[in-house]
């Protein structure tokens, strides 16, 4: 490459007394120019000799001919490099080859070399190496060595070239055995830029990560050699770009490691060729090149985003941008087509469909060999037995899978079959629903959020062939179906009445039940799954507790089905849930917000407790007079549970009852005073409520009247204060 130097003639008075500086040849000078010039000495040898090979091939018109390298081994600890250029005659070897700063390439940008130092680079590693020049029919051998610190070249032999030998230079460098791994590393590192015509390399134990040859402008690769940053590829050498003020935020944040090609002549380098020499021209060329590339790349990337026709596909790709990348777009005022990013994000917000899955307790199975039932978490955080809604229908999903369970006892086997057959990818999430109008509605919700992406729907009844293909698939239940019902489903119908469906199920069918469960032996209620008698509790009481806790269905498990039910992944302990709700309410209700346990026996309070719209009136009968939404729920739970027990006086239920009975008993005196006060303050309302069951048609009017009366009472109090 052309060398940049200052040839300016200084105009002044007489130069008769001028004296030019000189460089004295000495061992010290040569040591500086060879040994101390390079920080990474092995790398320098490989780099300088490899680029010299490349230049030699250009001189000989052999640009498409690979040069040869033999990596050192323990059996043959030599580094050998051979080019197929013109070679050198004896005169050139004894003059130009041995002369520092002598080069035929310093006036052309067609060649990488220029300084006349590279051929001497082996002296930075070793005190002697060999060169064979194949030129003009002769093979001439030389030894290059240090003699009293000064480099010396000594002719060793002259032979006629063999018939099949080609012109060029062959350089052999002896290698220390302990350095062999370093040589292999550096060979692989340097040769990355030679991918257009890969050298022939023998005995190398490392893979060469060749740079892409089709990207002549810039590229980004996940190289194992460089870290995050900007790099110049100049004369087949990689230089870090540092200390130069450039606009490369998008390039670096989007691509991490960015390699920019520079044509020969645009940059200046240090004599070691290990770093760029940051003169004004080099800095200006780097800034011009990188800044233009930054704008070019960001424009092209934005154009690629604009090409997505689907909002969902667009958002899928847009979400791959880091927060820093998005910040860059925002700071530069760059928009992506006509899309409003906020509107697109809002379009695929998952809060609504997440609530639908949670509220309707929709089941989800993971496609695998041992699928287990999961529920969707109510937030982005989830436990081990829950899934995130984004795993089902997030914008990164191109398909959502639904299985309609229309054949009893085949659910889990079908999920396994879907996975094994490849119809559903492994670890994909499958929404499993019953074949009824209410649950089929989830398909419509999924189609809304999936938009242009696909919702794949399967039916259990249509996948028998896939199930039979399973190596351990059972074509039917092995056990006989029980003669009498062993499971009862209790649920609230559309009119608000409890219904019971008595079922006769085998173990495989019980295993797929979902929801809350309680044990039942004749008329006795037992806990689930440990099957302990819940004293003084009936199925009617369980229904009342279900209503109080917002549960619309539960299973009652008979003794014969208890063992199988205990293993069912989808069945949850109803008694544990109720007691947890009991504990929660006690924690939420302060001591001065209690009412006596028999409060609902009073007809006024009984009506208030019966109608949810009137629950706000409960605060009229507590010492604090404060509204507490948990008070009504606490009273409903305690009304059923306060006289019951499960194990002993120290379990959670017993402790809850002890606390409730004590605090509700303490509230009895003030309660009756509050009742009389309510009758005095609201005589008409009290009269309407003081009946066995107030007509439901009057409830809305009572609410309106109380709001008006309390408002007027508040206003009167304020006027009196004036």
C-alpha cells in the first residue's frame, strides 16, 4: 500500500548548515525493529508472512491460487508457509530481503505490504529461520539469523528446481513445543480474512471462522476472538476502531460486533500493523465511512420493518429490538411507516385473554411425554404448576393449539400422541376445553388475539389413530366400571340453584377431573385428599361455603374413588381452600368490625347478609362503623364453620373458630345497641328489612334511599358545624 509521508520542501535561508538525521545500524536498532516492534509475536509472524503470500500471488497473477501453511505439531514443531509467487533472485535476497524498510509495494494500493518489515518478522520470535526461493529454475536456500544481535542472511544451497516445482518462497520457522497451541490459535485468528481463497492448511487443530466473502461493505459475526465493538478490516487485517468519535449507536446496539471494510490507502497504520495510526486523514476517513454506514443501515433496517403487512408479524420482529435500540429510534425521531407503535402494542395486549383463562379456569397442557395439567397465572410471574399466557398466544407464537375434549378418558393420551406424531411441537402449550358452548368460546378469544397467525384445533375423538401409535397406549379402561356412583358434581345452574350430577367413573376418567374436591362417605363430609372426617358438616353446608367463596362447582368424592382422585393433578382440596379463605378474612377484619355470630338471626341483618347489594349496611352494626368487604364473607364462612371441627383444638380451623367466637361474642352488646340506633335513624328502611325475607324488587330502592339519606345526614352535620 502507498505509504503516507511528508515530502514537503521547507523554504528558508541558506541550507548550507543543515544536517540530516541518520539511523545507525546496530544490534539495538535491529532488536527494536524486529523483536520489540510486536506485542503479539506469533501473531505478527503469521500475519506478516500470510499477507506477503497474498501479495506474491498478485504479482504472479495467481490471485485464485491458495498458498500453503503447515501448522507445527509435537512430531514436527515447525511453522511452514509457501507461496506461489515469482520468488526472488539471489541479488534481491541479499539486498532487498535483508534490508529493513526496503519494499517494492509502497507506491501501490494493490498490495498489502509496504514497510519492508514483514519478511523479518520471524526474528521477533526466533533467532534463526530458513527461506527457500524458487526462481528462474533454481531453488536457493538461505538461513536468516542473528549474529551478535544483528540480522544476517547466509546462502546455504543452490539446486535445480524439480519438474513439478513452482516458483515462490517457502519460509520455515522453528517453534517451541510449549508454544504450539498459541501458533494454532494465531493461525486460525489471522486466516479468517482469507475466505475468498482459503489457504491450504495442514495439521491445524482449530476451526477457521472465515469472514463472509459476499459482504464487501460491512458485516457482523459472532466471532470468538473479538468482543463488542467496531472493527476495521484493512488489508486483510482486523484493527479495533477506538479513540475516534463516530455515530455508530445503531450499528453497535443492533449488531454488537461490527466489521467495516476499508480500501487500501484510506487508513494509516502503526509500523507493527497491530493498530491504526490515528492521523487526521485516517480519523476523517473513519468518521466519514462509519457515519454514512450508520445512516445507511438504520434506513435499511427500518425499511425491512415497514415491509411486514401484518401488525402481529411486525410487532413480533419489533419486540426483538432491545430497549436501547428503541431509544435510539425515539431520540432520532424515526417512525416505522404509518404504524403507531403504542396502538399496535395495545392491539395485542394479553390482559383480557389472561383474565378469561384465569376466570374460567381453562386447562393448559404442555406437549411432552408426561403432560400435566396447568393453569394460567394471573400475572406475568407464575409458579411451577402455572403457565404464562404469552406461552400460549404471545406475539412470538405463530400458532396456538386447542384440543377439544369430546371423548372421556383420552385427554392425556391424546396430548402425548399430538407430541409424538409431530402435529404439535414438543413443549408447545395446548389449551384443552370441553365440547360445550361456554368453553368453546375460548377459540374465538384466541382467534382475536392471534389475528393473522393460526389457531390449530384438534378433537380427541378424531385422533384415535395417533393414540394407537403410542407404544404403551391403552385402547380402553382395564378396570370394570363401578355399579354405583362414586363421584358427584355439584354446580350452580343459570337460575342460581344447585344441581347434582352423580357419575360412575373409572380411574382414568377420575384422573382427568378438574376443580375443587371434597370427600363424602354417606352423609359425612371428609377432607380431600387425606380423607379425615369433617365433623358437623353437610353437603348443604359445603354448597353454602362454595357460594360464600365464589365457587360455582365442586366434586364430592366417594370412598371407592378417593385413592384415584388423590392422584388427579387437576383436583384441588376444597376444605383447604375454605380454611385459607377463613384465615384471610380474619386477617382482614379488625376486632372492632365484628358482629355477633348470631347476627344473621336478626331479620334486618339476615336480609342485609342475603343480598350482596345491601352488604354495605353491615358497617352500621359494628363498633368502628367502618365498611369492610371481608366482613360479610367472614360471617358467611363462620356461620357454617364455627361449630365444626376436623382434627383437634390446634388445627387451623379450630384456631379460626376460637378467634371468631371470641371477637364476635365481644361485639354482641354493641351490636344490639346499633340495631336500635338503626331503627331510630332509618325507621322506614328498618321496617322494610325487618321481615322474614324482604322482596328482592325493593333492594335497589333501599340502596338509593340509603345513599340519599346518608348524603343528607352528612350535609346536615356540616351545616350544624357552621
